[in-house]
């Protein structure tokens, strides 16, 4: 006797049970949580608008509390296919930010988010170049009216004094950019490296001048790097610097050494070992005998280049 009718009846029974097993599409409630902070200081950002969207449709919104935290519940139809959502955060004074949210079978791939907002006061200072020196806020002398563009004057001095000499050993595309960003104003030492990261600066400078009204000033500089390669901020002073004339302005060799030490880490970490060697050759022309940190970086880069004996930078 044929078994086909029996198989067919089992198939029909399975199909009849399918709606009961799978059920119709249904909505679930998901709660996203997170914290919004100032990328440059780590401080919480209160009053930020948090909106979740799927395409052009808004699924939910909320506002961050005083501690920067938020909870955002939303309803969504559960389906096995991945649904791509976007979490947007906006606050006056900051650049808007967003993160992706993926929901599959009624569950979010993650429910906790940390979003850092970049202050608009420094967003224009961020460059796409791989290596940058960013000159931040320089405090004028106490009681002085101050110069609103000390950062620009220090940056001009570095362009004329330091960058010009680096051009003798580095290709134009490998040179760091030097950017003035007076709005980058850390309020505490712990903020220095955060600003360096936000600005994507291999070397970030802040400091003070003794009296911007004088023709020649004492410039105190603090140098940090975005990769935290320096054990501590480097502090150096340059006396009798003429910031009125970039072609005559000369920072102390110790200031150049600090900036170059912060910069070299960017080339090494990017695995640009040939450029790293050329960079340290340029540093040797500027500084003379290399400080230990620069010499160590040079030797590490040399070990990574198989044909290092053929490189022009192998004999500073």
C-alpha cells in the first residue's frame, strides 16, 4: 500500500500548525540607555536631544538628564530580518553625533550607548591630514588685556621656524600640519590628552605668555600627544620670543624637541616606518644629537624596514 497519502497528511498538519507556532507579526518594546558627554573634557552633557529614527520615521525621543544619562523606550515590530536604525544626539554648542542600532527578532544588538560630542568651538580645527600639531589656548599675563590670537602667532612661529626645516627631509605629503585653535581651552591637566584625541593631534600645545604687549615674550608650553605615548605632559619655556614677526620668532630647542617627540609617535603608530626614519633625520638636523625618546623611536622604525640600509634617512 502506498505511503504517500500518509506523508501528505503530515505535511498538511504541519502547515495548519504553522500560524500557531510562528504567530502573526507583533510589536515589542525595547529600552535603549546611554550617556552623552563632552569629548574634550569627559563632562556629562545635560539637555541633549536624543532621537531614534528608522529611515525618515521617528521611533522615540528623550532628553539627557543632569548626569548626561538617558533612557529611550520605543516600540518596533519583531521580525527575523535585521532592521537598521539610527540614534541621533544634538545639543547647542556641540557637533551632532549618531550611532547605528540594529534590531533583529525583537532584540537590539546593544542597548547601552556612550556618545561623545565635539564642541563646536574646536570642530573647525580638526584636519583630515594624518599628522598635526594643534596650538591651543595660551593664557596672557595676569592683568593683561591679552592677545586674542596668541595661538595663531605661536602656530605661525612654528610654521616658519620648525616646519620649514622639516621640509628639507620630508616629502610634502608626509609633513605634519600646524593648526591654530585658540578655542581649545582645557580646564584641567586631565583634559589635555582628551583635547589631543578630539583634535586628532599628534602634538597638542597649550601654555602662557608673560605679557603679549611686549615685543619679546617668554612662552611657556605644555606638549601632549593623542596616543598617550608621553609618560607625562612635556613642559618647556622659550625666552625672548618675538611673536610679532614669525620669520624672527625662535622657540627654544627644548620646545622643538618636545613637539618632535610627540609627533614621531604618530608616524610609528601608523606603521609609516620609512617616514618615521626620515622624520627623525629631519629632527637630527634641527636638534643635533637626538634625545633618547627620538633615538629609540628611530631604532624601532629602522628594525621594521628590511632595506633600511638603502634609505636616505639612515645616515642623519
